[in-house]
């Protein structure tokens, strides 16, 4: 596939979409590009996860999928920012921020917005810049975060 030059001037199309409108080969290529091979080792799981998402935002440079963010939610009390991916050649240009802002728009009335991510300094700074607080830094009282990963 021809890839557009990765310049700051590359015009981007950032929009909400649904799973059915996505080119699944491009989705898998994006997940691979950011090293999320645990996802791509099970393409049927990725497909089901996208189909079950409450909202998906995408960024295209020409016809190439360069970014994706998705939310799962009950639409009333909680929304969970699940994935934020930006192709490495397009990172640090505000694309991730735009994707997150867009994918969360339908949930502006939802009080609790959560995410779980790796312990990496750049990610912490990114999510804090979007208004997220690490639970250990919460000033509003004690919070606990629990996670369970079944193999």
C-alpha cells in the first residue's frame, strides 16, 4: 500500500465511525505498528471487541488508517477508554488527543471515565493532560483500582 509522507502537513480526516466501516486489514496493521501483538494474535477477538464498542474514532491520512480510539460504556454511569493507538510515524502531533476528545464526546454526560494502561511515563503525562488522574493521586478520597487478567 502506498503510504503518505509522514509530515506535519499531512491532512487528516478524524471522525467517529463504526466497526463495520473499518478495513480490518488496516486495523490489524495499526495494532501491529504500535506493537500490540497480543491483540493481533487473535484477530477474531479484535473484531468482536471493535463490534462491541460503544464508540470508535479514527484518523486517516489519505486512505491510510493512522489512529484509532475506542470506548466501551453502559451509556449512563461509566465509560471506559479502551484503546488509543497512533501509528508511530504520526505520533506527537495531537492526533491521540483529538481521537480521545472525539470518542468521548458522546459520553459528556457520563460522570465516571476510566482507563487502564501500562506504567510508562509518557502515557501518564498524556492521560493527565486529558484530565485523567492516577487513582493513587486522587484528592477526592481513597480510590482502589482492581484488575483481573485471565489467560
